C-alpha cells in the first residue's frame, strides 16, 4: 500500500522493520537451536519409554479378544465412528449457519477454557474429535484382558501419556490462545517463546526440561532458606546445620532432621511464613538439619551404607557431642525416612540407643505396592537406569525431575511448555517451583541399591536388606514413632506408608494422615489454617477402615507433633548457641552444599 505520492506510510514501514528484526532473531535462534541439538549428550533410549514388549502383549491380547468376540470390537468401532461423524456434521452446520450450537458438555478441563473451543467451528471440531479419540483409546485399553496387573497399570499410564501429549493445545496451529497472542504481538510472542526454548535446551545439555520458575527472583540464603544458623560439621556426604535458638531455654534432647537427598532441604525453609525449621526453633528445640552433597561422577561408588554411616550416624553423633546428651529425636523425610528406618534397624541390632524417638514424613518402608511409580519400576526402565548410571556415575537430576513431572504431566510439563514456548511468557517468580527445579543427582551405587533391593525386591519388609554386615528388617524399628502421611500423596501413598508402620516393632506408634499432597501436606503451618488431618490410634485394621474410623481435626498437624515430641524431649536447659569449641562455625546457614547445582 502506498500514498498518492507513492510513498510507503510510516505505520507500514514500522511494521516491516519489526518483521525484519523478528526474522533476524529467528535466524539467530535457529542457529543456536541446531548447535545445541548437535551437541546433545545421548542417553539410554530405555529411559524414554517402556520396552516395546508391553505394547506387543497388549496388541496381541486386544486382537485375540476381538477375534473371539467380534461383536465387542464392532460395537466400540461403531460408537467411535458415530461420534466422529456427528462431530463433523455439527461443524458443517456451524460453518453454514455462522454460529455453533451451545455445548452443554460440562467444562472441567482447564486446557479448553478459551471460548473459541466452543464458539469457533474449527476449534470446536478439533476439541470434540480429540476428546472422542481420547475416549476411544481409553476404552480400548480398558477392554484389554489377559495382562497381569502391573502390565495393565503400565498400559493405562503410557496410553494416557500419549493422549495428553496429543492434546491440540500442545500445537500452535490448534491452540487459539497462542494464535491470538501471536497476532496481537505481531509474532513477538513466538520469538520470545523460541528464545525460551533454546535457553532451556542450552541450560540442560539439549534435554527438554521446561524452566518452571524465574531463577533470578530467588537467592538461597538471601530471600529463601534464611533461618539463622551455622554449619557446625562437614564431611564428604553432608553439612550439618545447627539453628540458632530463639527462646531462652530449650528442651534437653535435640532434634536431628534428615531431608531427602533427591531434593534440597530448603523446602522446609522457603520463607519465614511457612518454614518448619523456623517454627521448630520457636517451640524451644535445638534443631540440627542435614544438607546433603549434590552428587557428581566422583560419588559414583557411594552407597546406602555411606549415607547411613557418614550421614545419619555421623550427624547423630555430632549432635550428641555438641549438646552433651546420649540421645536425639530423629526425623526423616521421604527417602531419608526410609533410610532412617534402616538406620534404626541397624542400631537395634548393634544395641545402640542413640535415637529416643523417630518421626517419619511421607515415608515408604514396604514397597509391596509401587503405586503411581509402577510404570517406572519394572526391569525395562530400571535396566535403562542401570546402564545410564554406569556411564555417568550418577542418576542425573533431569532424569529424576522428568520422571516426577510425568506423574503430573499436564501441570508440570505441557502447561508450562505452552506458556513459555508458544505464548512467550517468562516463568513465574514462585519459590516452590524454583525449589522443584533445583534438582540433585543421585550416586550410582546408591541408586541401584535403592531401586533393586528396596523398590523392586522389597527386601526390608521381606527377608531382610543386607547392609553393613547386617540383615536389616522392618520389625527391628522399635523406638517410639510418629508417621506423618498425606492424603493425596502420589509419591508415597499414605496407604502404603501405613502398611509399613504396621509392621514396625515399636510399641508406641502414632499415625497421621494430613490433607493435601507430598509437599503441601508437610509444609502446612498452623497460621495458614489450610489443611486438616486425621488420627486414629487403632493400627490393626486395614487402611480403608483406619481412615473411615479416624477422627478429623481442623488445621495443621504441627502442634500435634510438637505435643508428642515434647513428652520425649526431656527437661528445659539453657538455650544452646550453635557449635562448641570442637565444632567452630564453618559458615552461616544454609551452608555451601545446598548451593551446588546438579551436574553430570
């Protein structure tokens, strides 16, 4: 378009200039994309999907059933064809009339919240046909017989992953939100999205790991993990942090808290308002917290025995020495709770009474039921992990993070990817997601001991788990204990935790089910008045009966735990400043190990 004098309008010139700049950016970003993908470090293909034998067995079972019962297959196909034709007919009618008929289908899927999924014939047809296809796949999977329970659960899981991956919202041409923004921003949103994609690939060696939070918004020890304390001991496995007292007196028996080494400990100290670490010190306890080393290839030969001897037992001994006491109260979270139970069984066999009581947060000790991890705990995947750790020396953090994310792929993979790569949005400044992305590697030998001996063979709850010259058994855990589990926990299902506690040899057991999940159910401060909890002293019934007969209590379980702990913490003594003459400060909390990023 030109003016009467043949000149190009200024508005058009600006538009062309912006377009040229965007094209230059696309070219530069494309080069970076090619470079990072060319330099990508290959990994074992077995980590990307199940052995094809699973799908072959499912297909054989499906077609065998279809051959023996053709009416069943025909009924399913006719239903699918009928819905597909109806979807097309409705779209044709809407295009002819210029308006779509109101859709009375309940809207429960947040992915299709844009009004265009209902009002635009094109997007409405795509949505309806996707949902029809998804229903047909799920129906076909449910109809497969002659598979064992594990294969059935795996087939359902992986077929659902395919369904979620093929959602039209995951593709630019069929995502109205992304298209609208691209038009609105003259393509700038797509340029920013490509920049985000390339940056994520470069940050992870070519692996697709969506950045969930704005890293620049947080500083460990600056605006998160800020509870005052000192590192009072350090070895090759861990830093031991003793937190400063905030009361004039404290209970005589200190607490030693062991967080999981799959993640960083500061989930328990994100900010003052929800910090369990800060809250514990405010209740008048001397608190020690272990900060684990972030493993690299030099730690390949570190095993569960090293975590127990150089981690758990050493931390307990150092805390006893600093506080001049004979016993501590121990706390273990997730895998650290599992390892605490192994440690307690070992101490029992050694006749060592250093632990007065134990608290378990979301802890599995009986792996007879593998829950939502069933798809990943079979030999094809575990063999793949073993092959990979033999090359790397560690199980790399991105593999662990990806596995965890795929258990909630809509929320932790596809939705963030759409916002970042198609909408061009910056990740949010969200502390929990920042922590979630700050992963840790696992030592190779420890990884395989855990996966083979505990998860697959369930030795601790079975014939015994051999470690440090002992055969450790769940029944040897005999100290007074409290187990905190979470109602919607998809990592350590409360019913499976309950089964393990039932088998422990302790005479005094308290079992609690908190509302919410693996993190929110634990990081549940009383001042939020958010999630309640269930208690029931009768632990002989099955899990369903236990919950049915349990009492529900409003609010956090933290005060309940503190009241229980108080009875096992001795008299009041003068508040202890961190360390002593033999344990000078090695630096302020949160220490140095927690700041080390995961590397191959």
